[in-house]
């Protein structure tokens, strides 16, 4: 960790430190959303609803691959930030090497398990007869490329954990730019439709992973990809999986929720699934901006938890206020131009009407989603494994029964509103647990003030 990163960890004004860590992450995640939107746009130019449906149906698979990356990346990353706060620099090398090689192994395991079960997976994703072939093509390519996708999500977290926020952002933007260029080539030049889009995603993640690995091997003072530093000690495994497993479970639940949600929407036709696919990608932009803010400050919170708890408290307070402002701004914009936003992807009046409605409803919980993400980040940064685990499952546990009840009572409208209800429950549970954590730390914070 160089002197500049140490300054932002320890001495910079809180607002400046939060900006240093969060703004690059927000820009990086927003670029990923822009890619996701353009991805749907490129396929939309082919005027095939089944292809757009494929993008929505395969979201759970991508969530699982991302979950494996976050299992290692978030668990190792928060541990590395705490180790830096304790100045245990050799242990940082051991953890970063462990993260690199274990991510590749997890990706290879996914290939070995997934390819023989490819037809079952496609059926399980809810593919209709019209979308089955496109979905199978997409799933096949993503499974073959999964080691690189898992590695990308892991290394992005690792690089950010040492305070190299700009490097983390560059890697994300590099992935997006390569992806967009390749998307344009495979759609407009080679006419590979879904196979091309999936291949572009894999290749772009590989390029970004190479960039991160180069930084870790040659630029970073403490991170490494050298196999000689690889260790899988009880201390490393315990600290990585204590946070990584809840993150993994949360990602799996999100994938399962998306899968279950799609199964309910299928009852109302491919148009409903496609409308949700478009609106969810538009919703991702403000969601990922807030996620970038909350995840960006996790290394700062984790470092401060072991080095300066009063600074940690001020960081959390400032971040909460920023969430309120951003959620209000995004909400106003979307309510004013939702029809025009959906109209960028389709000229189907039914899709525009359904997509706009979904946007209006789901945007009601934008602030709640932002605060819930912050709660989860705090629990991860402070090694509160139980609280992180509860946050990882509460939304999914709530959504499943709410979906059944709401669908039975109010059909399509009930299905859409169930998302808001599940978000609200997760927010309330997280707020209670954060209050408990605050009381646990209060004596130490009071002594620091005095």
C-alpha cells in the first residue's frame, strides 16, 4: 500500500476519503450497467423477443458465477483491509495468492459440474420452446468461460481492498469497453447473436483479469499472484469464508429470487419476462451507483474498524446521507421519463407499458436497497459473520412466500410489488442488527470521544 492510499485510509477528511474509495467504484459499476443496457440494445436491434427473454432468463446463472467470485473476493478483500489496518503485510500476500488460485479452481469445478447438466440447467432457468436454443447457447459459452469470470470478480475486490480504487475502476471500465466493442462486432459484423454476446462477456472479463493480475504481480507492494505465497491455513480459510460464505449465499439467493420471479412472470407471457429484463437493466444503473458507493467504502470501514473506530462511525454517517440524496435524484428522473427509457429498447407498446410500470414500482425501494447494501457492507467490514449471513438470506426468505401470496391475490401486479415488500423487510432487519452492533461498540466509541 503506497503513501497515497495510506493517507486516504488514515488521515484524509471523511468526505474526501469516501470520494476516493467510492467514486471510482461508482463509475466502474455504472459502466457495467451501461454495458448491460447496451447488451440488451444490441440484441434488441435483431427484433427477436426470444433473444431478449434469454438475457432475462440467464441472469440467475450469471448471479451464481458472480457469487463464486464474491465468495473469495469479498471474503479475502475485507480480510486484507483489516490486515492492512493491523500492518500484517506478509499475511496480505498469503491471502491474495490464495484468492487468485482458489478462484480459478472454483471456475473449473463449475465447468465440470455444469456442462454435463446443460439441458437440465436450461430447463431450470425457465426457457420456453422459443427461447430454449438461444438460452442453451448462452449458458454453454458462460460455463466454458466461467473461470475467467469468477477470477474477474475476485481480483476486482482484492485490488480495491488495498485502497487501489482507481486501478479497480480502470479494470472494470476496461472490461466494459472491450465488451461493447466485441458486442458491436459479433452482432453487426459476424451476426453471431446470443453466442457472440456471451463470448464477448467472457473475453472482456479475461482481459480485465489479466490487467488486475499484472497490477498485483508487478505494481502492488503487498498483493501477489505468486504461487509461492499460496497458503490455505485455518486462519485464512476461517476469515475468508466467515464473510465470503454469507456473500455467496446472498448472491445465490438473488439468483434464486430472479429464477423464481421469472417463473412467475412466464405465466403472463414472454412479453412480461422481456419487460422485466429491460426494466431491471435500467434499474441496475441507480442500484449499481448506490452499490458502488456502499461497496467502495467497505475497505475504508474495514481498515478503520481495526485502526480508528471513530473514523468508521463518521464514514458510515456520511455514506448514509449520500444514499438519501442519490436515491431522491434518480427517483425523480425515472418517474419523469420512464416511457422514453423503455422505448429505447423496443417499439412494442405492450412491452413499453409493462416495463414502465415495473420501473415505477421497483424504484419505490431504491433508497431502501441502498441502505440495505450499506448495512451488509458494514457487517462484512467488521467481521460480523452472523449478521452478514442473516442479511444474505432475509430478502430471499421473505420474497418466496410473498410472491405466492401476492400472485394469488393480485396477479401480475402482486408479483411486481412483492419485490418492494421483500426489500422493506430486509431493510428493517438490517437496521435492527446495526443498532445492536452500535450498542456493542458504543463504550469504545465513547472512550475515543473523551
